[in-house]
C-alpha cells in the first residue's frame, strides 16, 4: 500500500536503476542487428528515455539472467532502506514495479517479505501484498509463511488469521498446521488470548490435528496465563497419541516447576531418564543453535468424535469469551496424572561427605536397576545436557518453594546417573540448603566444589553472604561478599542484608566499609539501602548518652547527605525510610525536626494505611516521652484520637509512662480505662509503666500493690518490672524494700541481671554494710548463673578454674569465653572472682547464706517492708489530662 498523498517520480527512479546496472549489463550483453529489448528498456521507452541508453541482450537467457540480477538488487535496496528506517525510499522503489511491464513472479518479492517477517514490519508487508494483488501474482507456501509471521508478530492478528483462513481453504490439512503453529507462537509471545482462541476455533473447523510444536505453543500460553489446569489438559491430550520427546518433556518440567508442582515435574523427569535409557536417537542442532528431535513430527489427525482439548472447563469458541484466560475454577495439583511405572529412587538424606564421593555413590542410593545407568553412559552428550538442564530446573524450583528433601534427592540421582553437577546445579542446591539446614552446611558444599575444581557462581557467594548476615556472623558475611569477582546490581540484596546486620549489631564502622565498596564498584543503592542508612547513621550518641549541639549538627549533616543521594538516584521516601528518619531525630532529642518530618510524612506518604500512620505517631510519642515533652505527647495523642487513628498496647503504655512526668496517677488510670474500652488487655510492660508512675511520689505501697495485682491477673512479672522498684528504692535508700523485692525475684524463679546486682550491692555499700554487700553480691551472682542448683553443679569445676585462676589474664579469659550471647554469665563469674579476691569463701550453695536465709524468713512471715510514711501529694487528686 502506497502512502496517501505520495507522488512517485517513476521516470527518475527507473533512470537511476538503469544507470546503476548499465555497466554490468553492457559486459553481459552484445549489440546485435536484431537486438532484444529488455523489459527495463521497454519501460524506459514508455517513460520517454532514449532506447540507446538502455542495455540490450543477445538472447533470451541473458535477458532473464540480467532481469533476475536486477530484481535481486532492487529487493536488496528496499531491504536496506527498511533497515535504515527510510520507509519513504523503500515505498518509492517498490512502487516502480507498477510502472514496468515485465512479468513479475512471487520470487521477486520473497527477500522483501522474508525481512518483514524477521523485523517484523506488517505495514510494509500489506503494502507489498497490495502490489502483488494488482499484478495478479500467485502465493506460494513460503510467501504465506512470511506474511503470517510478519502480521502475527507485528500484532495484526486479525489480518494474519484472515490469511490463515485463505490458506486452510486451498491447502491440505497437514500442510497448513505449521502456519497455525507460527500464529500460536506469536499469540504466546504477546499473551493475546483472544487471537489464540480464534486460531483454535479455526483449527477445529478445518479438523486440524496437533503436532509437538502445537502443544509447545499451547503450553507456553498456559504458563503465561498461570493456568495450571490447562497444563494438565495439554499433557493428557499430548500423551493420548504421542510419546513426547525428551525436549517436549523438558518443556513440561519447566512449566510445572513454574507453578510449584514439583511432584509432577519429578515424575516427568523420571520419564525423561527412561527415554534417554531406551532410545538411541541423537539430538541435532537447528540453524538457530537449538536442539531438535531427529524423529518426524507427524501431527495427530483431529477426528470429529475425538475429545477436544479444553484449557478451561467452561470454554467456548467465541473470541470474546476467555477460552484460554485464567478462570476462577482452578484444579488441584494432580501428580498422579504424570505417574508411570518407571524407575523410582528412594529418598535418602544427603550427608555432607557424600558430596565428594562420586564413584561409590551408586551403592549408597540403592538403585536396583543398573541397566539405566549403563545405557546413560553411552547416550549422546546432547541428551545428557537436556537431562542436566531439567534437573537444574527442578533444583532451582526447590529453592523457590523451600523443598530441601527433593533437592538432596535430585543431587543424589545426578551423581548416580553420572550427570556431573554444573555450577548452576550447585547454585540451586546451596541456596536450598541455606534455607533449611543452615549456612554452615552450605559452606561444606562449597568446600566440596572447590576440591573438585569448580568455582562457585557469584550469585552463590552472594547467597552465602546473605545467610551469614542473617545469622549475624558479619565477618564471614563480609568475607564472602569480598570473594565475589564482579559485583552486579542484583547482588544489592546481599549488601543490604549485611547492612541490616550492621544495624542490629551496632557496627557503623563496618557499614562505612561496605558503602565504600559500593561506591568503588559503582553500585547504586536501592530504597532498602537508604532505609538502613537512616537507621545506621541517623544517630550518634544513642544509646550511650544524650544528644548535644555538636551531635545535632552532625546528624543533620548526615541525613541531608543521604536525602541528597536519594534525590540524585530518583528514589522517593517510603514508609520505612521515613519511620527510621523520624526515629533517628527522636533518639537524638531533635524534637522540632522530628515533628517537622512527621508533617512531611503525612503530606508525601498519602498512600499509607491508618495502621502505618499510627505507627509513625507511636515513634513520635515514644521520643517525646523520652525527652520529657509530656504536654506535646498529650497533644499528639489527642490528635490521633480525634483523627480516628487505630491505637495499640504500645501507644497506651507509652502514654501511661508519660504520666510520670506530670505526675498524675489519675491520668494513668484514665488511660488504662480507655485501653480496656478499646479491647486491649494490660501486659507486664503496662504494669511496669503504672508502677513507675506510682513510684514518682515514693508510693512504695502502691507499687507493691501493683505487683500483687499483676500476679492476680495471671501476668508473670519480669526482671525489668522488679528492677524498676529496686532502682527507686536504691535512690531512696530503702534497704527493706530492696530485700523484699530480691526475695520475690527468687520466689518467682527469675534470674537476676547485672542491674539487680548493682542496686542491691550499692545500697548496702552506701550504708557501710560491706560484708553484707559482698555476701549479697555472691548469692545473686550464683543465681544469675542459674536458679537450678543441679545445672550449676555440672559446671562447678570449669567455673572454679576461671574464678580462682592466678594468671594475670584470667579476667580476659572469662570475657572471651562468654562473649557470644552469655555476657550475664561472664559478669557473674567476674563478680565471684572479685568476691574471692576480697576474701569471701566461695560457696556453691547460696541458699545456705545467712543473708539469703534471713530474706527467706522475712518473706515467710508475710511481712512487707516498713516504709516511712509520706504525705500523699495533692497531684493524685488532680483532674485527669485524658
């Protein structure tokens, strides 16, 4: 079709073509008295060009050769113009065929249509077809192939289906099936279900059968639409008349692993092994370097009485109804559909030492039929490669669906079948065992790989680094990250995991090294990276000391740099990044900046849900209470209530603790009432906050009553609740209260912590009761090791060697021995060593201590400590703030 309004300068174009070939035509042609004028010469005459300017040939054969050479050159000029994007010139050259009177054939357009099919260029195909129709040029099968491929790949499915219909009316059933396969391939690539429906309807109307290629295209469409029932139907229809080739079965394995039906995929994999053992066929490579089966792909005839292939139960032949679309009715996984009496392997647990034993592994797996193994030894390398690819597909599906047992089984079977695991195989296996058996087991697999001379993928090393980061083994995580030869953007997940570990372990120095590495390899940060950076570098002094002017300036500078980098990378704030940013300002005591960013968050995070917004307010309330900004906290809480934002136990507990800065126990009681009305029940943290409010006015009786109420409500007090009473009693010098609480801790079988020891020891020391202080420190240190006497007895010898050691580095040995999550044990041993140095007798029966027996006797008498009366302040009766 020629563009509208385009005037073709045919005379000049023909002269240009004549000039370009004049020299070659002159060498081939000889002048004769009876000179034969070529069609081009006739066209020149018709156009007003002198005949002497056109070449002539001595005979008809030379004229035919010259004409073919000219046409090939013209087709090449059109294709080159299309490649350059010069469609106007291509159309101009094509239109000149209309101004010639030579006889054109379908071969004169084959190269043009072939290019349009590969490009694809459906518009130029239709323009060419219009010219061929004007010249009444017939269509060959090759032309039909180019036209259908160009139109369908270019998105002109209606036009392509029209040509398919014309082809089906004039050709036999078997001859047209490959053209329908081309159309289905384009439907699958563009996920056009409506066109695929129409194609299937047309195939049914012409009683077309299906070949393996047809089933492959239908399978592709089913996978794109996530239609597992359709995959089952395709398998049933395919195996009804076919024995699918190993290549076809591999496609089904990939499809089923995509849906997570690993059991069915495993059954098909067994079919593939059986086919490889029974068949002696060798696969061949196509021109596109793809493996093909050497057997003929003869399509199955579609008989009228045969059952149609239905990809959905309620499919019909109307294009507007989704015959291939994903319906609401989804079938359950049907592994029995793929079962067959093939060799099955017993599932055994894979041991780490088995990985390095390739020769003796056959005896351990227990495969009885040795003929399969013997046959697989002599099959072609292409078949073995297909099998390995299918094993790898299933292995990596085990990673996604966390099926370590099947991954181990697959690995053992590959060893048994002498299929050497590749890097890709190890990559899937390592990732699977990291999630199920831990990263330590995965490291053993890596060691086996290295002994075999197989270097792991960078993705494998990144997965190991991520695993160590989650286990907070940051040294090993950083080491495996350094081993990655080429860090790519996809490895940012491992980097973020390591930064997250640095945040948890409070190691900003290590995080700085990681950021330097990212900058060195030019790796761009993601949103998750910035979320972690705000948490890592958003505060300086916390938790060691309060912020000051210098730290505030430094925090503002850091946050400004991070936000500028976000802006340069065109990354916007998320809920998590804004939450970490607000928390950082609150931790540094930068209240005004925190409230300003809360306002910014409400303006830019318009898509957050009410619970996320409530979470931001919770962070702000906690920071305000820690900064003793009680009135601002009350204002924020009232705003939350007025806006109808959801509350939770944490928010109510924070506001109850805020009442200690008022101080107003009545307000705390009002908050407790609101909390109960909203359906939240108090926790031990809630009672701890109430207890702190009561202690602000030295109301020890009220605090002890709250302890009793907590037990009555069935809530077990924790050591932090008891320490809250001990802390205030220490500052007020109430020894009897401390002794009563210490005995309560012992009766509740709660292990004391270093704070408990500190308050108890210091209150005696400040009253110059030194022997009692040492005795109490020794007893509480014993209890901090364990409340169970039998457990202490098992380790008495080892503990005494450390406590009574006379070596100068004894304290260093204690700290190094128990530094990994056992800092309380190290503190207890250091305290006992100090008591021994002070001359105290080391006794592993703390209940026999005079101090411990006196506390137990006082508690048995049900005597509360004598507390000096204090006047109840007027603030207790003040009106509630809530």
